[in-house]
C-alpha cells in the first residue's frame, strides 16, 4: 500500500464514539457499524470501531467504569496487536497538556496523550531537556513508556526510565498514583505496563538542563571494525546508531550524536568509514528532507536525538518493523549470527538499525538488569516474507538471550518470554491487584504474558 492510499484510508476511519455516550460503553452501539482505526503503518486494522475520546481524568474514569473490556490507545505506532481490542479502545489524544513544571525537583508532569514533539520545544524554552528520545517525536509519551521505547546510548536507559511518577485509572475506575520515591517495587513494575494495569492519565518525567548536540554521519564502515571493540564504537558519542542492509559485511551509515563541547571539527574518517558530505536518510536512496540536521551543525537536543523531524513522515511509511534486545556482551557474535541470513533478508529490507540501551530496574523492560544491544529491522510491507524471516532471525539470536520489542512484530513463543523475564510472575500479580477481572487484558496479553 503506498503512502497516499494509507493516508486516504486513515482519514476515512477518523472518528469514533463521542464521550457523551460513554455511559453506553458496555452495551455499546454495535462496533461493526463503525470502521475501526488502523495503526500508523496500516498493517493492522483494530478489531473494534468503538473508540472513546475523553478530555479529562474524570471522563477516563467514567469510560473505565462503564466498559467491561477496554484498551488504551496512544498514537497507534505499534506494529503488532498490543493496543488492539475487540470491544473498546480509549484514546488519550485529548489529554495532551503540560500539567506543571517543577523547578525544585527538575521534573515535568504531563497528560499521558502528549507527544514528545509537543513537549520538547516547551522544555527547551524553559531550560530543560529529556535525557533521550526515540527515532521519531510523533509518538505519545504514554505509549512509548508502556512499551519501553528507546533511543540509543550505552549509558542511556530507555524512555520509561525518565518516569518519576505515574497516575493511572485502574479497572475499578480509581485514580492510582505511584512514584519512584515512595512506591519502590510497585512503581518499577507498573511503568512498562503494556497497558495492562489501567489507563495512564499523567506522567512525571525527570529533566536535565537543556543542551545542544550535533550529529555526524559516516559511510561504509566494515563490520569487522566492530569485532575489535563494539563498546568503544557505540560509546563514541552520546547516542550512536549503526544502519546496515547486511550487504558486503558493511555498516552503511554510522550516526554519531554528541553533546556540543569545545571539540574540533569532525574527523574525516571513522574506523574506515568516511564522513558524509550531505545530510543522509537511514535508507541512503531516500531523501534526507524528513531527517534531522547532520553535518556537525549544532542544535537543541530535541532536534538532533531523533532521526526524523516532526511534520514529516518518519522512516519510510508503508513498512513493517521488528527489533530484538540482546545483552551487550554478545553484540558482535549476535550481529554476525544475523549476518548469516543476509541473502534471505536483504531483498525484503529497507534497513536495519543497531543501537544500545542501558540497564534499568523496570520489571517488563527488555533491559531489566542488563545493558543491551538492539537489532532493529525495517522491512518492506511484505507480511508473508516477514513472517517467514522473523523465526529465522529469532533462531539466530536465541542463544544470546534475545527478547523482542513489545510494540513490534515477533513470533517468539510465550515460553521463551516467560523464561527470559525474571519478574513476569510479579508483574502478573501486580496486574491482578489493579485489574483482577482482566478488563484491560487483550489477546496479545493473554498470549504473551498469560500464555
Ligand atoms: C516510524 C516508527 C519509528 C519508531 N521508532 C522507534 C524507536 O526509535 N525506538 C523504539 O523503541 N520504538 C520505536 N517505534 C515503536 C514505537 O515507539 C512504539 O510503537 C510505541 O509504543 C508507540 O507509542 P504509541 O503512542 O503509538 O503507542 P500505541 O501503539 O498507541 O500503544 C502501544 C501500547 O501502549 C499502551 N498505551 C498507550 N497509551 C496508554 C495509556 N494512556 N495508558 C496505558 N497504556 C497505554 C497501549 O495500550 C499499547 O499497549 C517506532 C515506531 C514507528 C512507527
């Protein structure tokens, strides 16, 4: 499906159930009479057209109380069925404001539906920054946090590690507040919540003083360079990404994002790669217009940390994504294990991205107690080829303890997830406390968490 078709289709499905009808939630108007929304990539049409759009926490409570089954929805950027529901979805797009900026604790409290692209400029104007961002600013903060969305950086935790406190409406319609400071374990279990505990309504995020960054891109680095010192290459900037289409044992592009300091001009070479002489798109053949400024030009953190600019289509558009997390100590071996599939993968790929994410304390984070390297694949919209190839990639990564990104495509069995998430049983107990009857449980959770 091309981008134009996708947009037309998306426009045609805009709309949903007005909140004034929330009381009718459980006995809802026949879902089949409304066209369900699709996800961003258009590879998934949700299983219900019943979408609620509250504009206050009280209205969220009302929706939750009136629905016996419900899933929260962010900006719909997930590729799998994690946000799906056969009965009701509640979109937080109307709850997208900054609630307060606390200059004593250096935190900001926001409504859960706000996008990074709506928050970052405000933070910068007020002298603040977030420690990291994903490749795109278009996503909702609640959706990113719920799925442990990440950027890159050996010392940078995923975006959920920015959360200092969380407010959500549980299955009984009660407003629950948990903070890192006061609620220790419960908090660490609730943050990467996969939408299972309730509808998140507010998040408090840790802030840094604002800073400037620059990014420099290098072309054609032999993979062999990574054999010597993977960590050193991934630590050569604040945030480093490697892009490869797995051809010729080469990293096509190395993106190095650094904090601006009193350093000299970028070196013309980096581990056998040459500095790009123009802005690049991760897929070299595509226009760099949607991409953030490169060539060492300084700019604020939020215009350098993401690869893509707000106001443009990020990545490619019609695409499928998958990603796996592997402990950093296995990085090179795991990369070369995927490389053995290059003949099969490359024809179906737009690009792969390799990043790093620091260890954290969040129970359902793929980086719980382990710093990881991540292997991401942006596939052409060819579902049959992708379904055939993902098990092969997973088989190659299995010996290294890989787990998948919660929001992207995977075929790994629930038994593997059970074995590799040390706190999954604790997470189930926590979910049971806030949602004993499974109001927020959908087919994705039933299979992958309760399977
Ligand atoms: C082009 C593109 C680039 C991407 N780049 C990256 C990247 O750089 N790094 C990365 O890690 N991921 C990346 N992703 C994946 C993306 O970050 C995740 O899909 C993320 O979950 C998107 O947030 P969302 O608001 O769209 O969530 P949705 O897809 O709408 O929902 C995801 C999950 O969050 C839950 N959720 C959403 N809002 C709430 C709420 N208020 N309360 C409770 N639960 C809620 C949903 O129930 C669901 O389980 C990318 C995706 C795309 C399409």
